[in-house]
C-alpha cells in the first residue's frame, strides 16, 4: 500500500516528508525552549549578583516582615475598625483616581480606536500614526509618567490620574480597535449613502455594535487602574498607597495601620473585581441573548 501513487508521490514519500517536518518543528521548539531557559537563568544570575544582600541569603528572611505586621496587627486587633475608618477617605481618593482616569482613558481610547481601524478611519493615511501613538502610550509604565508629572505638577492625585489615563487610552485603544475591525460595515455604508458625516456613521453604525464589548473592556481596565492608583501612591501621588507607604516606612509601632490599609485595599479590589465581572457577564450574556432572539 505504501507504493501506491498518490498525487504525484507514494504514501511512503508523503509520510517521510511529514515526519521530517515534525522532527524539524520539534527541533526548533526544543532550541527555542533552551534559549528561553538560558536567558531566564542568566537574567536571574545577573540580578542576584547585583542584589546587595544576595537572593539566597535573604530568602530565609522573606517572611519576617509579614510576620511582624501580622503579629502587631493581632495584638492591636481591637483598633483595626477605627483605623479602617480613618483611612476610608484615602480609599475614596484612590477609587476616584481610578474612576476618572478610566473614564478619560476610555474616551480617548474610543476616538483613537476608530481613527486607527481599517475601513473606519477618518484619515486612512494616518492609521499608522495613530497606532504608533497608542503603542507609545501603553509602552511607558504609569509610574514613569507619574514621576515626570509629579516633578512638574507636584505631588497629589492629579499626576496619578493623568498618568493612568494616558496608559489606559493606549491599552483600551488597542483593544477597542480589534473589536471595531470585526464590526459589520453595512450600516456604515447605508449611512454614508444618505450623506451622514463620519461622526454620525461611527455613532449610529459602529458604536451600537461594539458598545457591550467596549464597556466590558473598560470595566476590566477599571479593576487594573484601582491597583495602579494604589501603587502610584508610593511615589507621592496620594490615595491609599501614600498612606501605606508612610505606615510601612515608619516601621514597628504603625504596622497595625499597614494591616488596616491592606485589608481595605484587598477588600476593595475583591469587591470591584466581583462587581465588574458580574456586569461584564450581564453585558455579554444579554447581548448574545438579544442576538439569538433577533435571529
């Protein structure tokens, strides 16, 4: 049977060619994995060599700080509710930073996504420019942007809000653009035939199709921005992170405050994670149900 001609060659020839390709692919995969492992090991060794205390020397002490925080928090556990109430305004400030930056970033990302989507762009020749702009916006970490803005504007929530909004616009713009590329262009073509402007075509022809996915991505980004706004507090951007840095820098005697802030932060992240997940499921499930009923 292996000598029977099949499409200009025998089955044995086809099998040997296939096995050769399989072996070649496995060889390339093994080489890639080996290179990745070598880079990982060399990078770790370089980082460990530059570490002042040495990774292995300090590994045994990694649990000392959490143990000190937990022990002091347990001794002063009766004061935790009052401390949590004390830091509640800082938590509200952190949530406000995340909410405003998400809203501003989502609006900017919406415009950038429509301007950088093939078939929808207002100026097709500038698609590359808008895409590279989004690449730069999400390539620079929020903390770098915040440090520059703090140097210019001073400490406070405004630099954190602007930094997170810039990064959010780049990230959401990319995701929004990918969603818009899969939108049906027939409504846009119909609106164009009636003389509608580009903004009207986008508002009436594209946004109703992509709105559930856009809102879902924005809610997901809101969760990320809550964490980012807390982290930026460590560089003087205000909010709960700023209070946490002060409590941790003070050392023993204020570890109970650090524990109260950790509880507030973790509880807030879990709450908004569950809330946004529920809303995203409602949006996606409701949209699919409407499409099923319409069909």
